């Protein structure tokens, strides 16, 4: 009783999720570099 489970990923969804993730990471990095949260007035 052996069952083979195959996971099939559609390339369009993998590409879409990857692009969305990259855009979000770049946006967060740009926002952090523009106004860093560690800039505390002394």
C-alpha cells in the first residue's frame, strides 16, 4: 500500500507570488532606508 503524492505547482502562480514578495521586500527596504527607525534624537 504505497501512495505517491505529487505536488504540482503552476508556474504562473509561483512567478506571481515571487514577484509580489520581491516588490514587498523592496518597498520595505526603501522605506527603512529612507527613514530608519533607529534614528532616535539624543
